[in-house]
C-alpha cells in the first residue's frame, strides 16, 4: 500500500507492507520542497516529519536503517549527527549525494513493528524477531592509503564482525553498498579489493556473489575514498536465498571483472524480500545501451529491473523503494518527469551520483516485498 503526504515544505511517500502478521514494514522517502529554507530548517523538518509519520501513519514502527542524502557532507554531517545521537539503536548511513530538486537533504528510512532493536558491541545494529536477527551496518569507513586498501580493510573488518555474531559473509550477507569518492578514479581499486576478498570467502562465479551497488558518493572527510553499508541475516538458511540473473537482458557481472549479483530474493514463511542491485542501461553482452540518451537509457534500465523483478515473481506493483542516481544534474528535470508519470505514488528519490561507467547516465536500485506462503519461518 502506498501513501503520499504533501505539505508546505515536504513530500513523504510511504510503502506499507501488512499481511496481518506481527511485523509490518515501512519504507519512506522524505523529500523537501522548499529550497529557500536553510540547512538547519531543512534538517528539523526532516526529523519532525519522520516523528509525525511514525505516530500517525506507521504505528510507531521502529527505524532499523536510515540513509541521509546530503548536498555538502563536510558542512552538514556534524549537525545531523547531533540529532541522531538521540536514537543510537538504528543503523545510520550518511552520504553526499545531493537531492536534485535543489534542496540540501533527503531521507530514506526503513521501519518495522514488533521488532527489538539494539546496537551490538561489534558495531552492527540488530533488528530481531522470531528466529531471525537482521544485522545492519552503516557508514563504515577508514583512512587507509587508497581505495583498494580502504575497501579491503572494510571487508575484512566486516567479515570479523559477522564472525563475532555467529555469521559469515557467504551465507549471511544479503546486500552491500559501496560509495566511492571520485568513482571514475577510485572504482577500480574497490573492484580489485572486493574480488580478492571474496575469493578468500568462497564467493566466486561458481558459487554466488552478493547483491550490491557501487556508486559515486563522498563522506564528510574527503580522505575517505570508499564507504560501505551492508545488510546480513542471522538465522537464514541457504534454501531461503535465491539469486537473480535476467539472462535475456543482462550478463553475469563476472564477465567484465566485477563480483556482485544482479539481484537476490529471500523467502520467509509469510513474505518475499527482493533486493535489486544498482542497474543501468546494459544488454546481455555487457554493453552500454543508448549512449548519450538519458531518456532511452532510463527506459532500458526500467526494462532490466522489471525483468529481474519478474524472475522473482514480482513486478513494479511490489516495489517498496527506488533510489535513482544521475551522473549529470542537467538530466534531472526530464528524468523527474519520467518517474512522476510512471511511478507517481511510489517512494523514490533522485540524487546526483556518478555511475561506475562514464557512459551510464542513470542507474537505479530497488527493494520489493510481496506476500508469500512458504514452508519457512515467518519474518
């Protein structure tokens, strides 16, 4: 179910999943609409809006993950962190990927009812219900010498965090995000480190990889070249995890030397979660389609995502969230109109972020949820 709430200075789009079991899920995108407000006013509006929505629209659901999209992380992160210190039991991602409607901040928040949340000593954040612990990591970073070493250290640290929680990278990690400062320059270092660490964890093209987005974005400290968010599940079985390929439209990422899955879906007894990786205008030979034409690239990207969703038994009616990345801010108005026309009620946000290949003008990632009846534990 989708709800849109629009007032003087903001618009909030909410996806609600309620299949009459204990855990209801919400994805909300809060975008501001008045760029004349200063940053302090915009930040207060975001926080007040989320608090009101939780009370009035989301049954006081608990936030389990938040991502803030900022226009200038160096000057905005400190004040944001002062607000967030009041609720430290939620994984927090802060990245400079400017909202392209001219405002300074936007928010994606993921919330659940009837879960227990807490910060763990390992640095992960837990949302627990039934036999599952959902483990989130936000804004992990370090100051190693280059993007390769930073990514290697991020992944090695994450492997150890998972081990301390009784998990491992291959069996429990479902989704990662890598935000790369100057992606045109530093992405190859991220790819090299990820490939090499994955081999040590038995993640290969003969086993499986992990759904992921590798995209431009920077942290407040310009020395951070690679920042990582991640999601893992403790208590999941291999039989519940499936990988998406859409071979008619997309090739295996290993064909061009990278290591992530196009998408992953998780079956529970009562629902299916689908995580579509960052997807662009590409064909099943790994070639960029429609160079220089953002409208044609957008349509091909939609088709690719739709094909991945179909392989998971879903369609855009099940989409809970879309994050849209544009390389060139000059393309915003035309892409905004395309999304408003096709997805007027769905939660989505358009931000500025360079895609990992210069020829790709646009990329999108998606989360979908649909009811299921499967012989597995409920969510």
